[in-house]
C-alpha cells in the first residue's frame, strides 16, 4: 500500500465568526537561510499593513494582504509541497492528529509528512498564540518552526476550506480502501496535450478550467506555464491521481468533484465567475478502459458497469437487463450507429429471459453470435460505445457544457474541446459554427440577417489532429479532434 500524501480531517462545524488559518512546518523541512529573506519581507509587509489599517485605506490593505499571500506561497507553501513528495515520513508529524481531535477550537486540519495546516475559531479568552504554543508541545519528537504562517479568514472562506477538506478526507479514505484491495493505479496518456494547452494561451496570472481533469496531464502543462487551474472530474480515482501528481503546485490547483455538464454552477458556487480559458477532453480515459472492475471493455472479464461516476444510480447491466427491445435498439443505433441494432437488441432480450446478463464478456460473446467478426474491429465495439454513452448521458452532458461554456469565459477567453468519435465532434462542430457565424440566412429571407448568437470566432479553420509521433506512441489518439473558439 502506498503511503498517503496527506491526512485530512474536518469536524462537523459551521464557522460563524473570525477564523484563523495556520501553517506550521518542521524546522528541518526548510533551510533557515532560505527563510531569512521571507521573514524580512513579511515583517515589512505587516508594518505597511498596520499603517494602512490605521489610515483606513481598505484598497491598499487588500492589495498588501494579497501580496503577503503570494509571498508566502512562493517562499513557504511551494517548497513545503516539494518536501512532502521527497520522502519525508508521517511517523513524527501524525502524532499531532490525536491532539487536534481534543482541541474544540480546531475545526479542521491537513497534515503532510512535514507540515500541518489548521483552521481554528476561538470563542474564549485564549488567543491564537496560546493555542499554537500548546499544540507545539504535544508532539514529543517534532521541532516546529518558530514563526508559523497565520492568516485571518472570514466565516464564508473558512466554510469553503472546511468543505474542501471534508471532500479530501472522504476521497483519501476511499483511496486507502482501494489500495488495500489492490486496485489498479490511475495512469492516463494525455492526448493532444501540447496543442490543446497552447491553444488556451496559459500564462502567469491566468485562470483556466480543465473540465475533464482526468490524471492531470493537461492541467500540469497549464500549471507549469504559471496559470491557476480549476479541475473538474466526476471520477474519484481521477481526482485522487491528479492531486497526487500535482501536489507541488499547492493552491494553484483547485479540484472540484462533479460532472462537467454543471461546470458553470460548480465554479460559481466556489466564487469563480469567469475564467481565461476552458478545456474539455471528452470521452473515456485509458485507466477506465484498462481496469476490468470498471466494466468498460469487452477485452477482459468484468462486471457490466461503465459508470464514470461510480456513485451514479444506473449501470450498463441495469440498462441491458431492464430496457425494452425498442429502447435497446435505439441506444445501439443512435449512440453507436450500429446497423445490426435491432438484431442485437432482440438477442439480448431472448438471452436475459433465461438469466441476467451481468459481465462484459457475456455481453460481448452474445453480440458475436449476431455479428460474426470481420476485419480488425471487434463486433461489440459499437454496442459497447453506445451503452457507455447512454449510461453516462455523455452527449447530454456535452450539450450542457457547450451551452454554458462561453458564459464562463472573459472576453478573449478560449474554449477548447477534444472529441474522439463522430457523434461528439458533430455536436461540437455544429455548436461552434452556430456561435461564430456573423450572419444567418434562410431561403425564404430576402437577405441574410445578423446572428443573435454570434459571440465567438474560430481559432482554427480545421480541427487539429494528432501527429505521426503521437500516433506511434499512443494509437488511441488516432480519432482525436481538437476544435477551439475565442469569445468576442
């Protein structure tokens, strides 16, 4: 079992007043000489902030506060994230977790192998310094830094942080369970990585949305360019993998659990009204296909599942064993463009009357009795694609993202979508054409009219596809198409 990278807990509490965010670290984690410059700059900033507070210059105070956050992120948080990945052990630090449970003022915490981040709300006469002094003496073998970071948060910000920690705690617990069961690691080969990221023009200070976070390949390139990234994914395994891979970037990566169809709502709930770019890599990830337990592939035995969100109600087995013959035929034809859709649906209904169809190979073998194999493509390919799209309502989710995506962008923001089959690409092409056409025309009209939906321009005249080098390294990229528009 792989050791965890964090221990996260959040108590069932609702902050109502002023809260303190504290970041402590082992004295040996960061070299003293590297902290001297930070301490001097911090002291100077705090002095300027006191002066601004006395003068009532709120705008200047807010600017200085943001400058202090950026300074702390560069000098403290980023190096600590690197230390946590470099072999530090939890053996000494996690002793603090037991002590924190007994502290009523501490609402939540996130421990790494070399640091502790706390959130506290003080109600009595005790000050934050007294609390920290008491906590620093609870761990017998740890020498903590003598000058921790202390930040004052309002109740709303504290509640948001607690909610994020609660989500992390639940996913870390699930990760531990999966590791004990020997589950397959999430490793995804990113498609059109350079082309897609460069199209979004990432740079320091920009905020980009990766609506399909996956293993974090696209997000990593955006972060390397200096951008802040909000990553959305409905698959908890993907979110965990991305957090591990991108831990060194700290709070510049914000991971959100959910379906990209609700991207606008999910981000606005968290205070992000508009971004500089939005990327969606539509389709299934390699780890989902390659993991038999997920039930996406007919190449190995597994439960007939196909849910990208394991907590979703309806699986492929539910559809196969309960949908009518006409409904099954429609699914195979509409989502898989399978010409033998009716014959396959008829055979499924006949076989499930004898016994439920519950595994991937059981369904694949059944389809092969209707469609003998010809050529390189497996007879079940189109039917499995159709079931996966139906289970996850992929086309409905894509349509919802397309309709709301531009509203999330600033003027000049770019919207990039990678598709992998004709149904997806057709929907993207149709929508992009709709919003980038200055005028519309109909045979019954005497002349073209202004298009009320004209809000963007095409960045590329034709879709971008994978080059020979990428195809040689990753044959699954052969069907990928990248389309990009820019908001006017």
